[in-house]
C-alpha cells in the first residue's frame, strides 16, 4: 500500500544565483501542492545534498561558477544514472542542447519571460518523475519475481531448511531494500517465536532470540489476522505493541506474512526498516511468494521425513520375511523397500530392486500382468492372484499402505506355493 508521501515529488533545484533559485522554487511550489522543492546555490552543494536525502528530480541551471550544468549532469549521472535531470537554462543553443542530450539529460528547457515557463517546467517534472517511478516499479517487480523463482530452484537442490531460510531472508532484504528481515518459527507449546534466520539483527540473536506470539508482537498479530500485516509507523501503532526485538533496533515500518497455512502456521516471515516507508501491493506479493516457497519446502521436508520413518519401519519388520518377498512401492511404481529371504529365489538382492521401477526389475510379461494390480493397490484395493515365474508358482498380494504420509504407497507380498500347489 502506498503511504501518504508516495505521490509527492521532491525536487532539488541548483542555481548559483540565490534569488533566481528561490524564485523558481516558489513558482514550482505554487504549481502543485505535491512539489517539495529544495535549493542549492552551487553544484558542489547540490552533489552533497544528493548524498544526504533522496530526490525525485534535479533541475539545474547551465551557466554556473564551479562547473557548468553539463559537467554537473555528468557528475550526477556517475552516481545516479537514472535520476530525472532537467537542464533549465537561460543560455540556449543547439550546441548546449546537443551536449546535454549526449550527457544523458532527461529534458532541456530554456528560461524565458513569463510564468508559463514554470508551468511547463512543472509539467515536465511531473511527467518525468511519473515515468521514472513506473519504470522503477517494473524493474523492482521483475527483480522480485526473479528472486522468488531463484529461491524456488534453490529449494529443490536439497540444500536443507537452514540454508534455505538464510537465502530467503537475504532475498527479502535485497528485494525490499530493508535493513532487517527474519524467519520466525512458531513454538505453540511456549506461545513464542524463535528467530531462526535473519539479516541486520544484533550478533548472537539468530537462533536464540524469542518473540511473544500474543498481541504484543507484529508476528503474533499476523497469526491472528491470517493476512499480511503492514506497519507504517510502529511508534503510533494501535493494533499491537512492539516486541523488544523490534524496539531495540529502532524499527519503524515493517511487513509480515504467515509461513505455512492459516490453520497450521509454521511461523512468520518479516522485513523491517528503521525509517518510515510504504510497502506496495507488489511488495506484499513478493513476500507472500517467498513465504509460499518456504511453506512448500517445509511441507516437503516433513513429508520426506515421515516417509523415511515409514520405510525404516517396514525395513525393520520385513528384514527376515519368511519364505517370500515383500516390496513397498510408490505411485511411480518405484520400489522403496525390497526385503525377505524369498528374494534369492528370484535371483535378486535388495540392492537390485530398491530405487528401481517395476519395469526396470522384471521382464515385460510380468510387468504387463502386475502393473494394473499395482495401480489398484494405490487406489485402495487389495488383490490376490497366482503367477508362475521361472518354473515356480507364487501367490502374490497387492494391498494399499496407509499412514501419516500423504504420498500414495502400495505393497506386494510374494509367497512361494510351488510345494503346496503340488500337494493339493
């Protein structure tokens, strides 16, 4: 959302004649309440002022004592290549205009009698700043989208959650140009957050600092509202009080979103500044995108952990399955576990099977018959049949595997019934 000052235009007017500088500034202020105009009476003072405060546009005379307007323009362009710059001069010539264009001037306007020149100047400034802001927003939005995409790719490399959190807070701080960013992990048993990762905070706080999850904190309020929370000025905030983590760092503005779901929140992602500043809808979308990436990675890590535990349990239970073989497979028909002393009857070892698909282990005729039964198990059905393999009879069963994992799993149990079949 835009703050109350987001549409104001801050202008630095540089002219070494103080009277003319102030006259131009006053005319510009009269043209629009949205103009904030400051003056500098030398180019050296103008360059110094640029380092002290941000400006949306520079208006400069040409004929000045310490350096002319073109030299001043080049000096500005060396540090601020995209800042709108208007050469407003009484010395007009094609040569000066051509040189100004070559040096990167945004606009060139001659001083003439009458107040209409100031009206024209104000219009030129407004148009330049509006265009510049639109281009800046577009560049920022593209950079933010690229940052979310890069983070998503990094999450797929198996980097681990701690490394991903570090990359995330760095991306948020850079994408929003904020001093501070953080990942807070919610600890419901203590009703607190733990600072898991962060940028800008005092040494020793990451991994140690705790933040209350009640109404005393922006993070706690974020969980309660279930929506992104933007703070324009913490000093006057009435929805919640500031926790010591923010107050001790002089935080004024900030933005925070939930990591996880509103019903099962994992934590909060936030960014903060020590100066009052607005956050746009694009900024909110960016932080949400990063939070969604973290949510997906956390859910994937939890799912894989549950699956590893399930696999280990099955390996332990089936390590010495008597007289046959047991196979645990996923929805790709890839074997996760293959155990039982009956595997040797197939001329197989666990290493020959685990990590491979049905089609990679068995010949096409076996695959053609068994594949529909594997699929039936994944759909929740149990099937039993007999099948001959290399001169022996086997009873096979496929059945679904249920558990805490959301991933579909199935099991095949194979029993050698050759002797039993002959005796019947």
